[in-house]
C-alpha cells in the first residue's frame, strides 16, 4: 500500500462500568492486560510509522512498562490523556506529530498519512479489521468506520418515563429500519489532514456532554462523507464484567465467534 500509518490507542479511561480497581486498560484478559493485547495486534501492520497510547495521568510509567514489555518493533510513545475520550484523542494526535521528525516518514497530519484511532477497550480487534480500514482510506475514503449489523430491533423513546404500579414505564415510538442501521467500532481510519482538522474544530466547539461520541462524527461535522467497512464481534468493547467474560472466551477460542 505504501502509505504511512499512524495510530492513537486510547487507554486513558478509568473503566467505571467494569468496576475493577485501576484503569481498564490494565485489566487482565487471558494472561495479559487489555493494552498489551491491543498493542501486539498492531505489530504486523505494514506501514505502521508510530503509535501514541493515551494513559491516565497517574499511570504514565505503568503504561510505558506495558508497552516496553510487549517488545514492539514500531515506534511508540505514551502521553497523558484528558478528561473525556475526545480530549484524549486530541492529545494523542498531537503526540503523533513528533514521529516524522524521528523517522523521516510523512507527517501524521499530511493528507497522505493514514491515521487510525483505536480503543484499547476493544482489545481483541483482529488485525484484518485494521487492514480493511487502512485499505478503504488508501482507496480515497476520508473517514472509515468498521461497523456491524444490529442484533436487536431498536425503537425510539417517545416521551418522559413515569411510574405505575411501581414499574418504570417509557412511551415508545418510531422503529427505524434495522437493515439501515449499524453499530460502530474502532479502529476508525482517516486521511491525516482530515482528522487533525476535525479535532481542531471539535476543540473549539462546546465540549459539554463529554465531547463527541466518536471521531468520525467530528469529521462528518466538517462535511466529509464517512464510509463503513465490515466490523467484527471480536472487536466488541469491553465495558461491563460480562463483556470481560465473553472476551476471555474469545481469546481462548481464536477460531470461533
Ligand atoms: N478513554 C480515554 N480517555 C478518556 C476516556 C476514555 O482515552 N478520558 C478511552 C478508554 O480508555 C477506552 C476508550 O476511550 O479505551 C473507550 O472508552 P470506554 O470504553 O468508555 O472506557 P472508560 O471510559 O475507561 O470506561 P467507563 O466509561 O466505563 O468509565
Ligand atoms: Mg467512558
């Protein structure tokens, strides 16, 4: 493919919903922590010119140790993340900018660079998913999102909840056509100039409500089209304790899902 690929691995969250002590990225899954799994998957990605890991401010040394222990052959660095995921990605992107100085590669904010944003919480995301995203960006798509079809039918909430007979009841409304809906995953991939511009604009806008839900949304607000490629069940986000159980099974059964 020949394009330089950069990646921000977001890992600065605290994992409130998982409820383990310490950051979620350090939680063990089949013998290694989530961050280790995510970093090792990137190892064979051709063209990978630099990876920035966002870490909680108090864990910079621990995260650096995890990356060191993973014996990575690509350039990497750990930076402190922010209070929201969006802010962490912004700080991660800034960290990517120093790699070209060291390596002589095209800079991360160049239109020729491919920038991936990936959640360490999706620790078992297969290499093929990274490669699909990269190929789609290389083919000219400015923003690429791996996505899966919905399992459940979804329906809109149509009004305020109330309690009757001690049961919380919520008025329900419109049912969107499920075949037109997708669940979005990471890594999301972008032309370098596009994702840097989107995060710059996102920073200037109101960041109330914890920032943007994902990076492709920020890019869409600049008017760029976004495109889906196939996601996978292995790229599930480890959020609740049950997810960790499921991920453990997936790690132990590499050919099933
Ligand atoms: N993340 C981050 N910086 C933040 C918040 C989240 O880098 N301020 C990262 C997380 O580490 C994770 C990814 O964004 O890899 C997706 O976030 P999520 O799954 O919500 O993880 P947490 O925020 O850690 O979990 P919770 O919301 O349950 O606290
Ligand atoms: Mg969170």
